[in-house]
């Protein structure tokens, strides 16, 4: 999934070990799965080369997407052909 993180939510994520985000539309912090039970246990946090994006690798309990899908990126628009060993081929 894709979500916004500010300094406070990142600190809470690091302290708790569970993904916490900041909702810009509601102007509040939210721990993923707090009401649904679909928690995200953080395995690692990486910073991109520009320092303006982070990647949380998580163990997802249940679905990540509000639609009930495991991931928010379930609607493929340009399928890549994959070989039987999982490598993307041209």
C-alpha cells in the first residue's frame, strides 16, 4: 500500500514495531489495523537515495487494502511476462 508518514508517525512505528501513518485527510495519526485487526508488523525500514521516501517491509495480518485485497496494488494495467522461474522476460 501507499501511505503518508510524518516524523511523529515514523517515531511511533519505530517505537512500537507496528506501522503507524498520518492521514492528511483526517489530520490524525492511525495505526494500520487498529480497528480492523489487519496489523502491519514492521520487519525493516529503508530510506530512498534522496531521503524523501521510506519503504516499510512488513508482515501483513489480513488485508492491506480497504477493498479487502491483500495489497492495494492488485489492479495490474501492464502485465509483464514472467518465466517459470519468476524472472521478468522481454
